[in-house]
């Protein structure tokens, strides 16, 4: 699958940025632009997200293969990867399967473990999107009014609405593949399995208010990524790239340049 991407710069070592579930490369646009001052940065839309193609297949093996093909298509010998949440798991899977393609990893607020079913309300987000009557709404404000019945947090509603676009015919549509995400949700919650480890530098960045990386995950992290280190960003939850962008950017630059 040929993933959609945006190249932010051409000079410097290559860095790929992978978004999380329900996201797109645009969600990391500010960080990509900042990193682009020193690195050749590529923002990537993962399959079933953004402007990348849709598929009934959705798991970390096929998503890692998508990114591998993109790296080859870009003519890169290797690169560093920054991945948030689902994108972090894709990055980890890629590094475990194709370690020669990856120089360093930054994994933002996710661990290579299995997570409880819908502990973070993803199914509720899908239900909210399903409730929006696309053929009837005339504005994004109307769509948000429907989402509000399901999603109380304004920031999350705005994030979901980044997926609402107009078709060529001028009608509203969701650009991500809701059906495939729902069908394959168990795959997205699954732990990463590998008989190999990735011995190069890996940085795990956790939001202090987020439950995604826990002390009990350390053993599994170290088994797969023996050179892993960690940083904590205070007063930030799972969306730490949006909540504490300056703090995260400082951490990214320090790690990538070391």
C-alpha cells in the first residue's frame, strides 16, 4: 500500500512521524515543522487514516510493512521514527522486524503490551461518528452538536472533527475507515510479539497523567528494547504532543541529536 505522506524538509537525517488512532499527519504538523529545521522530516498517514488508502486488513504487521515500503520508496537507507500511540506500536513493530531500517525510535505514550478492550472509549468515538447524519448536515457545527451527545471533552470532539471532510460532490464524509477500525480493533489493542529485540536507542515519553505506560510494563519493554530509556512530561495526558508541545519538542531534539 502506498501511504500518503508530506515531506517537510530535505536537509538533515531523515525522521518519520507516525500519528495515533483517529489521527493523521496534520495532527503532528507543528512538531514536524519544528523538527524540519534540523532534519528531513516526513509526516505519514497510516492506512485507513488521513489521505492514505483504506483496507479491510488492519494490524501492526501490515502497517509496519506499509511503512517499510514507504521508506524504500523514499530511497532512504534508514531513518529515525517518532510514533504516538498506535503509531508508536507501528514504529516498534517495524524496528523489531526490520532493524536495519531504523536508527532510533521515540515512542510517545504507548507500550508494546495488550490493552483492555475499549478502556479509553474508542468504541464510543466510533458510535459518535456513526450518529452524525452525513447526508443531512450542512456544517461542521451541526456535526459537532451530534458528537457532543457522546463526547463531553471539547478537545476530543475537535480532534475527531479533523476527519470530517467534503467529498468531490461537496457532501460531508469521514475520511478514515470506521468499519475497518471497528472490525480490527482487537488487533490494535494487541501486544507486540517478537522473537528478536531491537538493540538500538529507544526513548519512551510518557505523560504524567496518562495510564498508557505503567511500571509493570518495564519488563516487557526491556525484553524487546534493551537500550530503552524514558522521559516523563508533567501535567500532560495521552495527548502530550498537543498539551505540552514545547516540552516534548525539547525532548525530541535532545534525543535525536545525541
